[in-house]
C-alpha cells in the first residue's frame, strides 16, 4: 500500500504499530516538505538547526517530495467543492491539508496523519490512516 505522510508525522514519530498489516511504501509530498521547512527559519537557532537536520534526514528516507501539478490542482478544486458543500471553508490553514490530500489522491495513495479531523469529509475520495 502506498501511504503519504502528513506533515505532522514528520514532526512527531508515527505510531507505526497502528499500521494495517501488509507491505507499505511511504511517500511525502513537496507541500508537506515545504510546510515542515518552516521550522528551519525558527527564531531560535538551535530549533532551526535541528529542523534543518531533520529535513535532510526525511529527504534521505522518503526521497524527493511528490509534486503538486495541474492534475493535483484539479483534484484540489474538487476537494474545495466537497468541503464547501459540507458547510466548511476550504481556505486558510485547511488549504495546505487539502493540497497534501490532493497529491495523495492523485497518486492513488492513502494518507497517514495524527490529525484525522483535518481531513474530515474527504473520505469518499481519500483513505485516511491514523498514526
């Protein structure tokens, strides 16, 4: 199973024991790497340095982030419609979550996260795994 990791699983260690049985391939989107990269600009130099080292380690482990292309932009639009139809606003912080979800959907992958509520209402199109 292909599983995309949400940004929060780059920040906190995933609870791997919660994974469904089987073989898994883990991927990270370029959007998640970009969001994680915010830590490298932290005002505390020690925190910024730690984030920079972790970013290098994550890139080494998961490879280049999967891109957000026109295909994912079209999926993102569908997700915005789905969220708006449910009476929620798709913009703001939710924008990044929807972009990460669009990349996972475009890749035919599930999405693993600690914050499943960030992806509520997307389950018709996206399989969400709590780690």
